[in-house]
């Protein structure tokens, strides 16, 4: 749960600033102004440009965040006269001023000579965000590694062709998270860039388990020695990775697939389906030290690799139609934690900022801001402030937008 007690009067802005404090916003102001100066020195002066202020930067973020609540094809629809216009917030800043800030917006204006990382324009922000996640929340023992569902614009999805949809969803990066499966709080973000069509590209990431292992190690680098139980999907699950994690005091439970998983070191007899028909709930187990490979049957064979649960401990899967189906405890635990993540995706994926910039670092930035707001709402729901004013996720987002735009008096944090 939360590591600090927030006051009863804490506002949406107070929770958001646990992750994006004023010093981070001030840095955005400085870097944006530096980039604007550099850009104009190179391409000619821009008489319409005036250095951005902290108040304007907050309003700029507020306009962008508003697209996560009222989905529209473009953030500029706020100033239009159409269906997605929003007169109540359009008066705070003119459209031309907003477009100027959008043109020059930067988090890192200059590339240092030592920088080789492709995400250098956003890495300081991601590091700051990670520090905020670590200091504001203590996760439960059970956590999940996965790619969060990022909801596309529902209006666009309903009207576009399949070809347009494929083009729309083609990103130059893959976003992975380590998530607390008891609360839904995202503890860590990892961005894998598509550097090209080579062995390290995103296309290879979808097919090569060793690259997924690299992602898993990056997401769990701060988890050593804490006895966490990490749940993983087929692409990450492998004997070598789980044994490596066990040495670090991290325990695992993963679904195994003969097609997607790295099955090196696993007995072939357990990977082949038995010829004799089986009844639902039957399972076979093979062990090596603390590691168990479970083959469980329920209208098909499901295989699990785990060192977090004893294979002899019994569990049960409850189905609405067929009632209770016996299974090892590891299977029950995996199903329970994964179903929670599905509920999280259903609830929160629709609140991702719908602005779609062309630059990869900006896409990553707006996804990261969306995750920060979802995390802020989770902390709000776990605080005493929630019992005073019970906001839904949409209402919380609206309050945050108004506070960023200066339309609401924010309560003092202390």
C-alpha cells in the first residue's frame, strides 16, 4: 500500500505530484524554452513565440490529459465548434499558443556527447517517475510482468478498415510493466525500442524468448531479495530465467507454451500431450529441486512452471457452468492474479491520453503520464481522502485537468 499518509483534503493534483512534482515541470519549462531558442537560431526567429511559464506548462499538460477522459481525434478539437469542443477549458489558453508550446515541447533539449541511449530525450523523466513509484508505494508479494492494454480511440476503431487498424497500431516501441496484482499499481515501466529490423528489433522481440528474458530482468532489477512472486506469460517463462531469479530471492509462476516459451532443460515427456483421453482436473508433475513443471488438463493441456508453490498443495478453479475443477494451488493462484490484471486493463486502459504524436519519445511520454495518473488514482482510492469525496476514475481525471488549468483551488499538501 501507500508509504505516506495523505491529508483528508488532498486533491487530485496532490496525488499526481507524488510522481510528477513541480521540479520536473519546471525542468520541462526550462528545456522547452532552450529548445525553442536553439530551433529559432537554426531556422529563423519566431516572432509569435514567448517563453513558456510554469502555469502555461501545467495548462498544456491539462489539455493533453483531458483527451484521456473525453476521447477525440485531436486535442485541437477542444477549440473547435464541433462535438468534441470544450468551451469551459478552451478560454484558459488560445489554440495558437497551445500549438506553439506543442511545437517546441521538450524534456531534454540537447544531446550530450556521452549519450548513446535512444530514449535520451525522455530518460530523465522516466527515471524521476520510477523514483516516485518506488517511494510512494510498497507493492504486495504477488506481481505480474506483462504488456498493458493501451486502448485506441474507440470511435476510430469502430470506423476504420482492418488495414488502417494495423497501420495505427504499429508502434516503434514495446511497453512492458511490473504490476502489483493486488491493487493494479504499476511498479516499474520498461520501454523496448525498435532500433531496426535486426536481431534486437521489435519483430524479433515478439518471437525470441531471450529478448523477453532481457525485458524480465530489467523489470525485476530492483526486486532482488524481497521474496516477490512474479507471474509471467508464455513468452517470458523459461527454466533458465526462473533459476536465475531464484538465486536473487525472486520466485516465479509462469504459463508455459511449447510454441512461445524457451523450453530448454524441460523434460520432453511433459511437453507432449498424452494419447489417452483425460478428464478435467487431472494433472501430472515433474520436479527438479524447488522447480515444478505441472501439466494440467481442462478442455486442453495447460503447463505451468513454478518454484513459488508446492505442487502437492491443492486448489480449485470455479467455473459458472461446470462448477469446481480441482487443480494444483499454483494454477489457482495464476488464474486469480491474471484475472485481476484483465479487470485492471478493462477499467484503466480507456483512460490513456489519446493524443498520437509522430515522435516515439513523445508517444512514450504520454503513455507514461497516463500510467502515472492511473497510479495516482489507485493511491487516492487507498487514502482517507477517498472517503471524503468518492471520485470515479473519470471524475478524478476531470478534477486533475481543472486543477492543472487553474480552474480549481488545489488544497495544500501539508
